[in-house]
C-alpha cells in the first residue's frame, strides 16, 4: 500500500483554529457530522473547514496549519484556491449529508499549500499554481 501524504494548508500569520464542542443530547442524532472547525483571522473572519477530512491541526507557531486526508488541490479557479474531496475519511454514517465536496479559499488567507510532500502553491509565488 502506497503512503499518501496529506494535503497541508498553511494559513497566513496570526491565524488560529477554532473547534466547536460536541453537542451533548439525550436524543440520538444520526448523520449530523462532527463539530465544526474554523480558521480564524485577526480581523475576526471565521472560515469553515471540512472537519471530517482533517487529520492534524496546529496553530502554536503563530499561524494555523491544517492537514487534510482525502482531498486534493486542483488549482486556482475563479480567483480562489480550489480543493476537491476525493475520498471520505470517516464512515458514511458519521458524515453529514449536506457536506461539501469542494473547498474554496481566498488566496489572501493562505500562505502555502503542500500536496504529496511538494509545494504546489505559495503566496510568495502564486503564478506557480496549477490551473484546473
């Protein structure tokens, strides 16, 4: 079996991560999905991330860094960094049916994107990004 490195997104300086708490309920809720995860920027903007695809997070070095499994960077489309969900990281019964299969991020929020161990997009050289 071939080892696949996760898609790693490094967000801009002073960004951080916010993870919603599990909502406890006496009622059994089916297919609600996991609590939300957000990249938070210094000016207060919160950007929702696909929590069910996240394999690791870190914001201890002055910026948010998030690794996603099962996702692929496809390039810049309509001025946004575009990522596709290729495979699920959790069983279907743990996923929300309303989950998105495409993630789009404003390049102003992102410092770099690494896929399969290779830098594929950088704010320092955005013209090097593949276009889908």
